[in-house]
C-alpha cells in the first residue's frame, strides 16, 4: 500500500468506508451540570456498536443554559441505528430507563429532522393517566408526575436518514503508551466537532473487527491488525508497530464525519511519531459495501 | 410598500361587520372594489367608502384609524399579514383567526379571539367578557394562538378554551378559565371569583391570587417546576410581566374536581 508521510507520520493511501444510518438527537437538561451529564452518560451506555447494542450512542456536546429550552445546563446526545424501527425502540427504552429515572432531568428534541420519532409520546404512559400535555408555540411537551416533581419531555424529536456511521481511523504506534496518547489527542480534537460521536469507550476501540468468523458470529477480531499475530497471518502491520487503536465516528451528515476525521488526523500528526503514532490507516471493505469513502489523503493537514 | 389605511370618518349609526376587511380577502382588490364592500348589520346598506377614508396600500399591512366600539368582527378569520387598529373596537375581534398579527391600540368588546386557531392578538387596553370564548352552541372556544391583553379582562376569559395561550397583564373578572378543555391562561394580577370553574384540563396561572377560590380545587403544595421555566421562556416574547410571574415557586391547585379535575391553577405566593 502506498503511503504518504506527513510530519513523520505515515498516512496510508486508503479510505474509511462508511454506511448510511438513521439517527436522532436529544437535549437532556437537569438542575445541575453533573446530573445532566449523568443522565446522558447512562443513556448512552452500552451503545458502542449496532452489532451487539442495537444502536450507537454518545454525547455530542454540552450545552450552556441559554442554549436549552428550559434555561438549565444541558447535554446533547446522538443515537444511530440501522433502521427507524430499531432507533425508535432504542430511543424509547433508553429515555424511559435512563433519563426519566435521573433526578431533575428533562428531555427535548435535539434535531429538527424531515421525519420524527416518538419521545414524550412514548414515555408519557408512565404517568398512568396523570400526565399533562402542554403545547407552547409549535412544540408539544408532556409533563409526567414523578417523585421529585415532574419529568418534562418533548413529544417528538427529529429523525435523519442521511446520517453516516463507520467513519474511522486506525492509529498505529510503536508501543501501547504513545499509541494511546495519539488516540486520546484525536478523541479530544474530534470532540470539538459538532454533530458527531465516537461511540466506543472514551471514544477508542482496541478490538477492531472484521465481518464474519470461523464460528457462528457476525464479527470477529481483525487479525491483520493484531500485532501479536504479525508473524502468523497476512498482517497489515509493519515491524515497528506494536499497538493499534481505532476511533469510530458516527455523524449526522457526511460533512460532519469528514470534519471529525480531518480533526483527528491533524491531532495525531501534530503529536508526531516520537510521542504518538507512527502510522495512520483506516478500515474498509474494499469499497463495495459502504457508499461513503473518506480518503485519508484528502483529509490530511 | 406602505400599508392600506382605513380612517373612520365618524361614529357609524349602526354596528358594522368588518369581517370583509382582512388581508387575505382584500388581496388583489382595487381601491374602488374595496370602497364598495358592504359592512352593514341592518337593512340599511353601508359600504367601506361610506364610513372610511381609504389610503390605498398593501392589505398585508393594514391600519384602521380613528376606530370606535361599533366596529365588530375586526380581523375575522384573518389568516396572515397584520392589522393595526388605532382606537377601540367592538365585539368578536379576531374571531376564528388562524394566522397573522392583530394589534388593537384600545379596548375591545365581548368575545375577542373567539374560536381563534392561530396567530397573535395584542389588546393594549381592556377586553370585555368571554375573551377567547365560544359563541352559543359551539363546543370549544379558543383553539390556538396567543392573545395578550395589556389591561384587564372581563368575566369568563378563556371559557371552553381548548389550546393556545391567553395573557392578561391586569386583572380578570369572575370565572376565568371556566370550562377549559386545555390551553393556558395567565392572569398577571388578580382574578375574580372561582377561577377555573368546571375546567377539565389546562393551566391557569394567577400572579396575585383571586377574590374567591372554588372549594373543588385541591391544594397540591408549592413547587418549582421545569414546566414553569418552559412557560416563562415561551411568554417572555409576548409579555415580560407574565414571564415575571414564574420567577418564584408557584402553589399548585388541582381541579376542577367537580368535573374531570385534571386541570391546574398555579398561584404565586405573596
């Protein structure tokens, strides 16, 4: 594979292959910032991959009180799934179990999409007949009585069918510590990009997968990028690479994913090969499965 | 483009029906055609030209000047644009309005905003009885939109209201929000007797309590709710005085338990 060298970091001439997804966004607020964060973290937990979690979920950004409908501190959360039905199911279950239950929380639409998903319209039944609808301007809210007062939830939130899932970067280093430092730098840079999430723990996946398995599983370890198998399999790794970490990026638009990858590449390159990664790559399936191809050479600084 | 201006020559001898004089019904009409529109409510024919001086302009931005309380049905069925009235008007101002903005720089008579579905009405002085209410035989009163009364309102403000928001910056008469089905009525100062009389659902907010509470409303205690913050944020664009009512926690009364009982009255603690 041809590679470019940018400030000492080898950048593979390859691309990340991404897919169309359904996505929605929520604004979660609470009386205190840490409770809004807590509700968001709980709701997006176990939301790393659609393969096993039903959806991919994460925190987009934190919102100042002046940016939220009720003037309290807020957090914007994004959810991605492969179908509208699954997205609705995940949204309903996660809001009901993780946001409704969180002290002082409220939940609002975080996206004005071409279509809508049920938000309060699904959760309102928890009120057992005591729920109250309130329409203000063009928006409808449900007020559900709960033990600390009321859970306020907007009736619907937007759905986009133009979301993109599976943008990714493979960060390769000479040992674990600098590789993790490079991945952390990339995560920090991507966190500042709006409309994207990195659904894996802390934004980083250490167990990149390939499609299929010798067993009855949909995915299995990507042995070509496992450094301990370098001498055993048809490895994609050079001799100076002993650790690989992946950052997976889902975005509400193609442009958002491209901006996130660009920010991640820039951060890794800025850190340099001595303190960070020696090589950058991306995962794809030969370009035949996903309609979106993000070429690293187009996104490098 | 300058607005269409209609200036009342003198107080008319009979009450006039101004329902033809709304932007969407005047669109495309010449000054001569407008001049010939009939407004009478008796057998004696009266046209626009008989009672108004017309300064041609864009009917999407109308002004009615030197108005008086014999002008009924101003802004009837208005769907868009703007009407500004200098002076008082009569009954049923903004009835069945669905959009646009109607400003009355004076007082209005009975049944203002009756059956209103959308848009905004601002009344700079007082409103008569049955603000937003239904006419005889109608099942629901106001069904959307926002009405702001800078002065006082009469009895039965918000009667049978189904949706929308009424803000009264002054006092309201007896039975404010009577028979409400849903929606929001905010009385910034004092309501008369028995607010929320027979209300089923909906929200009434009282800035300074009322003259007499209905015994069929149940005290649910003082609360600082997120819903108050949403209401305050919504009404702030229309009335700073109404938004100020939500600054402190409000006492919630549930009722009217003489009927369904799923309505509520929020009352500021003084």
